[in-house]
C-alpha cells in the first residue's frame, strides 16, 4: 500500500461503495461539479447489474457517469462520423476527453506534426459541444524543450475553441520546473495530477489552473490496483478543493486491467456533486 498527496491507499480487494460525504468542501463545490469517469466505457461483468436497460455500452455507461476518456484515439484514428455518432448517443451534459494520437506525441515527439494535428482536430470536431478535454500524454523519454513545446501548444490551441480544455501528462521530471509551468500557463494547458506520481509535483494539478485533471492509474500496481474507501474519500476531497477554486474538474480512473476503474468511478460519483446529464 502507498499513501500519497491524494490520501490514496490502494487495496487488492474488490471495489467498495463509499458513503456519500457531506462536509463543508462538498457543500461549497455544489456550484462547480466534477466530471468523473473511466478510460473507455467498457462495462465489466461484475457491474452489469449497475447499468441496466437497453442501448449500446456507451449509452448504458452514460446513464450512470457523466464523462469518459477516449483512449483508442491514441492507437488509431476514428472517422468524424464515429465521433458524431458517439456524441449523439449521450445526454447533453455528458463530456468526452480524447487522447492525442501517439503518432503526434510519441513517434513525432511534438515535432513537424501540423498535418497530423489538423487531421485529429477535424476528426474530434465530430463531438461538437460534447468535447471537453484534449489529453496530451507524453512519453517518459521526452524532456521539456521550451521552443518545441511552445510551437506545439500554439498550433494545438489554434485548432480548438477556447472552451475545450487541454491537459498534458508529462512523464519526464524536466517538465516539473518553473519554466515548464510558466509555458503551460501561457497556453492555458493544465498539467495532469497523476497517481502513481513520478515526483511530488506530479501528484497535484499544475500548469494552468482553470482546469484540474486527475488521472488515476492504480497504485501500487499500476493499471491493476483498486482504490479502497479511504483512498476514494481522499480523491473526493481533492475534487471538492478543485471545484471550490472554480476549476473545471475532471477525474478519470485508468486502473482498468483488473476491472477496478468502473467501481471506483461509481463510488466517487456517488460522493461528489456532478453535473446533471
């Protein structure tokens, strides 16, 4: 088990439903609710009873949660019509985060990727108002380079309306410096708060603070560990603090390998005020 900045404590047992909290931070957060979901909208067999009714997996998922992170876009492109179909199948208040393609972030390392960015922007435009956040996850080897990062985020920002958030998940320690923070702030790019963190600063939101994006991969066993009730309450408190500040607040569980993510998301969703969908 580990305990970190989120108050996270991972457990090997199955998901536990948490009791809804009613402390002052939750009350103050009512006016700025969080978007809570998982990486992908798969519904593992232990949770099928929680998602009754007809419809596609996405429609059933969206009947209980208000956000999802599309990870498949990292591996392959989707037609604009596919994004349009996804957007039309959910309620108005539902939001999508979309992960940028690895061709841009990993293969080209943010360099000479204007054509790829343009194609990606045209595709995800199919989500319309349902597009909430663009997730830019960087490879662990990619060190901070100010001119490169400046050019990339400048080009990225030009292709999307200002209401679309940008969250960057760097994994090289050189990104956790005042210089990198200043550049992210200039381009209104949030730095992801990740668990497990790669350094102390990685455990809390950074960059532009108009968006706080929590991405929880599971700890100590990344992608596998389930978060227990104590950990989930710590996450809930962090979300309440972000909402109290007025930040657009997202929480995505990426501990999907052993089917823990969905139970964790449902538990935090039950604890925290969320937008009506």
